[in-house]
C-alpha cells in the first residue's frame, strides 16, 4: 500500500544534512578548495578543476514536451543520482539554479520533489549563494554604462533606436516588458524605449554557463553586442570599457556551488539559463568539475528534448568538448495521454488508447536523441493513477523501437525507487555504443542551420523567415556570427511554434520572426513564434501562499 508523501518543503525541512566538508570529501576536494557559505553550502574554487583530469562518464536526463500533467524531469535527475550512489557508484548530480520568477509564480522551484530533492531546499530556491544577483548586477552595470555614454556625448555614435541590450530583473513582471527611461529633463539621461528580460534570459547568464574560466569570461563579456551605430556597425561591451568591472562582479559567482541530495550525495547546482529562451543547461564549469571528481555525472537540460537536449548537444557539448554516453528521456502516462488528446480533467481515468496515440511524442524525442549518436532509456515516472494496461502500452511502444524502459518511483521512494532506472543506465554505459556527434556543421549559413533543426528535430516541413529575420541573418554574418551554433527560442509545449499543437505534428512550418546575437555566449538566437523573454505572474501566483513562521520555518515554497 502506498504511503502518503509529505510536502516537498516538509521533507526538506526534516532532512538531516551532512556537513558540506564531508560531502566535498566524497569528491576528493580538500578544505582549501572550498569557499564555505555556512555549514551546508560551498563554492568550489576553479583551481580544483585545474588540478584534475577528466575521468567521468556523462549522462543527460531530458524529457518529452512538458504538459500540465507534469513529467518530473528534475525529480528523476536527482533520484537517478541517488539510486546510483545507493548501488555503490561514485555519481554526482549537476543541475541548474532556480529562478525567483518561477518560484514565486506557478512553476515552483527546481530542486526536485518528494524524496528526490537537493537541499537545503529553501536556500537553493531563494537567494542561494547570490549568483543570480551578481549576474543581474553585471548585466545592469552594462546597461548603466551604455546610457551614461549616451548622456555624456555619445562619442561612439550609438543610434538610440538600435539599442538591443535590455535591463534585467529576476522576477516575473509583465509591466517591465516595454518601458521608457531617461525622463526628467537634461539630468535624467537620454529618453528612449527600454525593455527588461528575466535574469535567466540574460546573455550574461548564458555566458556564465558556457565560460571555461575567468579569462574566458572576461573575453566573452567584452564581445557582447549592445547596440548599433548610426551607420549600423556593432557596438560591444568592450567599446564601453565595461568588461573588467562586469568580471569583477562575477568572479565569485563563476565558482560552482556544492550542496547535497536528500541522501547526502554531492550535487553541483550552478547557473540557470531558461530552456525555451536560452540553452537550458547548468554551467560548463560545474559539469567539468563533476567529470574530474566522479565516475558518473548525471545532468539535465531544460524542457523537452526538442529544446533542452538539442541545445545541450549542439551548444554546450560542442563548446566544452563533452561527449555524453547515455540519455534518459522522462515521460509519464498522464502526459502521454494529454499528447494523445485526452481531456485534462480526465487524466486519472484509464485510457490506454490515448497513451498509444500520445506515444508519438515520446517516439519522436527518442528518434531525435538517436540522431546525436547517444543511446537512450525511457524513465517512466509513475503516478498512482497509472494502470497496468497504460504502462504496458508504453513498454510495447519502446520495445518496438528497441529502447529500454524503466519504471521510476523516486518521488515516493527516493533512490530506492530509481534502482531499475539506474540498472538500465548502467547497462547502456556497459555496451559503450555512444558515438556522439552534433546535428549540424556550425559553419553552415544561419538560415540552413535553423531549417535543419526545424526539419530534423521538430518534424517541420521547413521554416519561414520574416523580413526582419532575413535582414538579421545577413547582418549577423557580417558581424562575424555566421558560423556559430543556433539557439532556438520557441514554446516548450510543442514540437512546433504553436503551444496548442501537441503530440508529434508533421507538415507544419515554423515562423522565425527575428534573429539576434548572443555574441558573448557564442551563438545566435532565433525567435520562433510568440515567445517572451519576460514572463508575467498568474492570477493566483505561488507568492500569495508563502509565509515565514515565528520559528523561522517556511511554508508555501515548492
């Protein structure tokens, strides 16, 4: 009989944590390689990476297109790591840091759930070690120096109508999507239109996540394109002499954060670019550290494999020279039923036929992962309402593809509920079948790379480019960004750019409405459909239900 599981915050608050020095010792890290943030959090100095060589094997956790039914990808990532450590393997978890926007909105935090969490959960979901604040400060310093340059004569000839660098804040706030700054007369600066993006959508977040060290960070920051001149030449952060001060603000944030899972295993939680806007992966440095201190490294990429896994493979792995050896694709019966046309309010009712129809979504993701030369296993994250017939429908579909499937119950049972998944992953690694390769040659023209992703990953018949996007592709090539990877920004809910088009649609075309540079990160961003870089709060955000009690305990955080 299944026992009711307490709330995530209750489980986290009742956990007995190991001193972080003990967790670090599991990785062979010494005290002089740590910067302590209390008893249970630490940053790891970059010298710890420099002193070691890679030895670990990299496993990616990804998933089907997310739905309102839930998939539990982060929970599975944590639970799989816990399971592998229970099985006697030196495994380390690598995941992203949560953004305050989703924490106080609807989505919640990103620390896992149930008995598969990273702790201290409250700290991780709130201010943690201050990384997001440092990123926001560095971003807004560049904004301030840009406007200051305009105010003091604009010697670079910046066209205020062609400023592309926004401001940032780590909060969902739709009122900041389009604003006017510089009001108040001659001493108030130069009046112009401005916009805000949420911090995970900041280019500096992407830069931090891809930087290989402090020197590389400063060089990347200097390459940021903030505007164009009146004769349409790029203006970079280095032209404003901003990169040194920005690096100063980010020097501590660049160090990976070490915490632990509920079962006391090491967890590196660092950086948090959104998966539907940016490249959706934790930092290269955290992954590099794990690969040099562990035998198995379990990481995840944001949202479905069409966004997160594709960018993990084509951007992060290409940039850092990583070679992932296995992938876990997370699915649930409930989510597959939604993709198969079942009504949201009837997901608890048995419906194997809806599972069979929805399996097309999972099938395409599995086929896509295979295109990168990485073998996969399906983690079927079990819900109480799942019937044997529905589970069997998934098993049969996977068997037809020759893909193993493992039931996963880590939310309810922690690492003990992930043993079957752990065994399946180990079996994939034992076979040594991985032959990782990116999807496209980055030297191809921008338009051709976008069309390759649209056809090969999304299943589209092609891509249509607005006049603005056509101009941008030509201009970006002139700016020296024609031979970089492409970061697709589109809805996470569908293979297409229409969030209502579920399952595995075919014959559609995606619309690229703009392409803009992320020169410091080293890629260009293609905006497909109606995608926003500044979310808004819902009618009833999670913030309304949060409180701190007199004894310091928190409620409402999840």
